[in-house]
C-alpha cells in the first residue's frame, strides 16, 4: 500500500503523520517491554506492522525518486527531518528494550528447560552399596512380597 499524495507538500505531510504515528507505537511498545509486559504489545502489533510496511515502501520510493518531496515547503522538509530523527531514536530504544526482554525470556526458557531435563534424567542402575538409585530401598536378586 502506498500513500496517495496530491503533491510534494501533501506527501511530506503524510510522511510526517506516518512517522509520528509509528513513533508513538514504538514508544508504547518500548514502555511495555521495559515494564515487563511484552504480552500486552500484541495489541498494537498489527497496526505497527502495517504502518512499518507503508513507511518502508514510501521511504524507498522517495530514496529512488527524491522529486516526490523535492518541491515541498522548507518548513515541511524540516518537520519531516525532525520526525525522522524522533522515529529513528524510538526505533533504537525499541531495539534495545526488545533485545533485553528477549535475553530475559531466553534465560527463563533455558532455566526451565534445564530444570525439566534434570527432573527427567532419573538416576538408573545400582549404586556402590547395591541399592537402586531410584529408591532408597535395598534391592535383592529375588522379588519379595512385602505383605507377608
């Protein structure tokens, strides 16, 4: 999906709005990550993904054809540059927060997996004292009925 701009000023204005909305979503997601609530970020994931696709497509189009915003007013170009700087800062902050939450999550998953593996790896066989490592009861070569 692309922006439907009438002229360079319109495209610059739409890019500013798009950048600001995407920046706001990134800042919200970053806040959720820092507050250890990454599951709540799922509520904004679809909108963020859609806007990110549009942003990527439009910035690519503008990079290939700078004339798309070349005739925009100087004030709009300045505002677009400022919005882009804020967006890039929000993107960097989001990356740091998501990396931290990913590291924490991976550590938790590893700890749980290690604990499960340790529980499942039951000791088998006989120990040095002739006892079965699964129990504390001594084993003998014949089976005894303990009810007798």
